[in-house]
C-alpha cells in the first residue's frame, strides 16, 4: 500500500514537519537567553509548534495514503492523539531545559518523546473506521518506534545546540525527514483487511469526521505552521536597532531621545576596589568559575564570562557562546567575582562590564547586550541604572 501514496502530499507532509521543526527549534534556541516568564512562554511555543508540526505531518500523510473509500475519522481518538503528542513534547523539552542536560537526561527524554510520537501515530491510526480491519506487522511497528526515538534524540540535541542560520535549516530538514520516516515506516507495515457480514465495523457508535473535514482542519494547521515559520524569519528588532546604532554613531538628538539607545564606550571601565566585610580583609577574586557538564566539573576563565544568571539555588554562566550550569548561588558568585569587572545589575543577573556592547532604556529599567559569538541581553533593574551608567562612563552624558 505504501507505493500507492500521493507523492505531492508525501512531499507536503515532509515540508510541514520541517517547517514545524524550524519554528519550534528557533523558539527553543532563545529560551536559555530569556529570563522569567518569557522563558516559559518560549518553551510552550516551541513545544506547541513541534507538536502541531508532528501531528499535522501525520494526518497529511494519512490523506496521502490510499485509504478505503468509506473511511471516516473518529473524533475522540484523533483528539487524543494530538494531546499525547503535545504532552510528551512539552514534558521532554521541559525535562532537558532544567538543570544540566546530561547524556542520561537527554536519552531518557528521547525515549519518552519517541514512544509518545509512536503512540500518537497508532492512536491516530486506530481512529480510522469503516468496513475494514487494520493489521500491523510487528517488525515494522518495532522499527517505527526505534525511528521515533532516534528522531526524538536528534530533535532534542538540536534544541540544546541553540543552532542558528544554515545549521538550524539543516537540522530542521533532517527532523522533518526523520519524523516522516517514522510515519511511513509504520504505514509500510499496516494493511487493511475487508470485513464482511456480522464482522462489519463502522463509526456509527461514535462522533466521526469525513476526509473532507479532516482536510480543512489540516489546511488550517498548515497555515498556522507556515505563519509561525514566516514570523520566525522576522529580524529581531532590538538586534537590528543595535546594528543600526553601531553603523550610525552620529544619530540626531531627537532620534536618540526617542529610542533611548546608547552605545557603550570602547574605553575600559573605571576600576572599583574590592570591598571586604566589616573588619575583614578584601576577598581575592577567583580567576576561574566551575561549570558542570555530563563528564564532570570544568573551569572557565573569568575573562571569558559575559554574564551570570540565577537559576534556583544555582547559576548559569554565559561565556559568549552558550550557558552552562555553575554550582554557586548568585550571591556566592557576586562575592567571588572581581567587583572591578563584574556588577550585579539585577537580583538575578551579574554582568561583565568590559563585555557590554549596548545599553538601552526599556520601561522603568534598561537592557544590556553583551558581546561574543552569540550576543545576548540581560535586564537591568531601575535601581541599578545609575550605577551601570557610571561604570560605563555615561553618568554625565546628558550634561555634556
């Protein structure tokens, strides 16, 4: 039955899975650089687009299959299949987004996600109803589950890699092909057997939808995925603004007052002497910070540290490329780091002043952008704005 599939719909199913993967991964890549509620919103958005992409690919693939003409889709199993997909994708992304993503943690999440995708597929398949029975080849069922787990592992690795540009496109296409491969592997091992007489099975006992209705639902979801994909291609306005400021340092005073955008000076910050506790000598700043990984504890030079972000009882250290978990609390990190180079700009954030590339007002506070291969932004609380400006040599800018 596999060779009877509509090739155009097969190609569309792969494209839909790839677009859903791109949109989900693009959102997921921003999670580790976005604190607070926005982090959770991005995680939910990434999980939603990945789940919708996987589920829509499945039903585009079903529309491509040569099903018996009297086939209808039972509504309850079809909805359950989507809920299974959304649930396991969300749990898996959440599981690898907290703490250090060790090999064991990622592998466990991949098994959960792979089994969930396979369950979504087979629950959806058994939502088909008509004058037929469905028979599965056990070997192909097992193979499809293996493909789903491998697909899930690759997808989670793409999520953790925070890939951008051509690497994100390549990983998304690979994800679309892999998810589609799981579906068509399972379909290759599925056969319809006509039933006669008393053995007839029909959807009369439950709410059902025709293939035409399913086609409309799938078309709407395809539009949602395409819209999300196009929105993910829109340039980051903040990044675009910072680039324009770097290119045009002599912006007019009116424009500068309108957007409150200030490029940080290239001169080194004024040193601040380290302070000790009352009656205590100053604590010597540490030259390196410990960070955890799957194979043990590593140490990175403080000169490479861009920012430190609180994460429950621990912190996450950004080295300009990615974040890694540090066993220190935010208070301990503040006490250990050199105060002439580092400043706590928010209750949850410490920044390396020499690496500040941009500062701009945002609401009652401000935002700093730190340099590096993967520039990222850090919020500044309103109470710290004056100190940040002083450290950057901007305290008397308006009087100048």
